[in-house]
């Protein structure tokens, strides 16, 4: 499959002397699996793509230090690669903090405990290992922190949401930046709890990056108020919401332009503060792909798929594959994402004729549907179907429901990055 292998963090990494994309690597693996009568689904994590993402971030957002959001994808090789490159980490639970610390990637002070509502046990643990930077958005959390942590450094999380975001966070976290946030800064002074900055998260998968401008403006006003009240304000955390890949609705370059412009306007270079962010999708999404095997191919009237009577005399196909919404495609159930697969191998004779189709996962649950209605060529049992951009909130939320194993992950890298 690869030109040779190296061991990295006790894992075998496939090394290629020339640049290879995920689809080509998937084709090579699938051919080997076909020879061995192995039709198990698999994923590829392309570490070269991760490195490219980091290089782009440092070039285009040089003032913003990335704290990778571990919840997006906690693959140990991915975390180790990002930590080696210079990323720090956003953790939201004891297990995430443990995972990062056990890999010896960063010092405790380079972790932000970015969960505004924390259990007492987790706060005590954060204190015991030296994690001090934490978020809050309510008085009750301040009281809890005051009781359980000896030297906290708090970030006040405000609620400013992109209304188009598929992953809305403002309905759960973040206080009103005008009516509530000033009172919380004052209450922290009274409790003698140190607030060192402002944090926000505009939401994930949105198409209005201009929300960053609004949030950064509010943050500057609260920054100035915090200083006036006596807080040692020094951190602006602009959260996540950075796209994993470009679409017709949003692209990273546009987001970068808006963020840099807003920072220069409200937090110009040379100030006594540090800008950080919590990107997840940006780093994890495109480096990872999924290949699944068609385990059943059923011809049906196309109107069963399209719900149009005019399609009753046309052929459609229902494909069943060995990966689904309880495994790598779990994000479809809660994130309103619509993955679209394609045949892994071209077939010149079949590719010209397309049919309406539905793609199902392998479990007995009727909700295990990966593609509701799409257009593809006819595919046969044993063929492979390929899905790109699968790294965000996929394997990290997968399960073995109904007894189906999760796919193996193959890690690959270009030789020049070693």
C-alpha cells in the first residue's frame, strides 16, 4: 500500500515518497482488501493534509494561537501531530484533559478547559494537574470555581451566534454581552475570582462569518470594562466556527479576511493581549476519508426514493453499505450534514448512466440512512463507495450499535514531512 512504514507514537504510519491524495490511497488499500476477501470499511487519516492545514493557519492567521478542539476528533496520532506542530488544546472534560496530558503534548497551562458548566470533580481534577484557564457564563459557575479551584484564570464566555450555523451553541452557552456580561465581571471582582479574558463561539457550519466581527466588537467593550474593574485582561478567545472545507456558502479565505480585519480594528497588533481560537473542523475534516463496501444492491422504482409519481416507471437503487449513522456518519443525525459518496473506482461503461439512489447503513434501524436521495451510477455488491471530508465528529462519536465494528484507521504521510 505504502512505499514503506515508520513507527510514530507506537503506531504504524504508511509513508509515500510522492504526494498521494486520500482517494488514491483508498483505492490502493481497497485493491489489497479485495484480494484478501476483506470488505471491512476503513478510514484514512492523511497527516500531510493536517500539516498543510497548520501551515495555512500560521500563514493566514499569524496572530491567532490555535487551541485544537479535542472533541472534534481525538485520534491520538492526529493529536500528537498537532501538538508537535505547535498546537495547544481545548478540552471540555477530564477524559480529554487526561488524553492530552498523557501524550505529553503540552504543559497544563497550555490547555483551556472550555466548558462553561463543569462538574465539581472535573474542576478539582483541573486544579490538581495545573489547568487554570477555564470558561464561565454564569454566577453559579463562579461560585463553584471559587470553592473548588485554588488559582483559576477565567474567560467570560459571551453568546454571539451565527444564525445560519448548523451547530448552534448560543442556545446552550454564552451570556448576553450587554445585559449580563458586565454584571458577571463585577461579580467576579466581588468574589475575588480572576477574569483574564473574553471568549465566544459563533457556532459550527455557518455561512455568515461576519458574526466574528460582531463578537470581537463586543469582546473589546468587555475587555475594556474588565480592565477598568481591575481584572488582568489578557486573552481573547475567538472560539471555533472555522470551516473544514470550502462550499458555495462559506470559505476559509473569506472567514480569515473578516477575522483579521476585525482583530486589527478592535485588538490591533502590539497590544498587551494574546488572541487564541478553538478550531476543530478546520484541522480534522479534510484529512480524513471513509471507504465502505456495498453489501446489498436492490433495484426499486425510482419514485420510492424521489416520492414523485412521475418516476414510477424509472429504475432506482437502494444501496446498503457496511458503515452508517451509528458509526462514521453519526454526525448526520444531529448536525444536519448531508454526506455524498461516489464510487471509489471508475467504471467507464457504467459511469455514463445515472440513477436515483438511497444509501443505507448496516444496522436494523430505519434511521440508519446516510444518503436520502442522490444520483449515482449503478453499483454492485462488493464495490467500494468513497466519502471525503469525514474527519469532524465522525469516529469520535461512533458506536458499535447492533454489533457492527467501527472502521480501521490507516495513517499516511508524505516522505517530505518526516
